[in-house]
């Protein structure tokens, strides 16, 4: 897991520019939606991915867990 850490400046309109290394690493494109979460004094920016891009993401997951009878 690579860590990209760079400082950015908030503009008078409260905008920031996501540094190129971070944009390229996360494959962020113009017009893409990003979820903004404030938690415990930190701001987290999470790219929202299309569902089709997540296809196969959970391949190999163990589905044999015991479930409640009303959840089968």
C-alpha cells in the first residue's frame, strides 16, 4: 500500500486541487463524484466507483457462513 502525502491550499472559494500523483494513483477523472466524510477531526475523500467497476471484487469470498433463518 503506497502512501501519497502532499499539502494543498484551500482557495477563497473553499476549493482544493487534488495533487497529480494522488489523482493518477486513484484514477480520478474530471467530473467524477467523490464522497467527503468528516470523522474525528479528519476529512476523508473517497472516490465513488461505478458498480460495474467493482465486478469480481469479492471473488473467492467464503459464502458458507451460518445465517439467520430469516436471512437465507
